[in-house]
C-alpha cells in the first residue's frame, strides 16, 4: 500500500527521501524522509503538515 500510493505522491522517493522509510513527525513540521503518504498534499489529504525549508 505504501509503495502503491507513494508512487503517485513522490515518485522519486516512494519511501521518503533517499527511501529511508522514516515514521516520524513533529508538532511544527514533518521531515521529507518520512513516508510521503503521511505529508504529501499532491491530490491527497495528508495526516501531517509539511512546510518547505526557510533559510532566510
């Protein structure tokens, strides 16, 4: 199931960034190496919110 839906959401990293398969989220953000089915908003209703990086 993770791979089936993950391919639709984040094709290059179905199991998270570098396919690390992390199951982790914080109250302020979710890391991109967490499975994308938890945070991706691409035609999907995620459980957790993920915000882009802000270095400035």
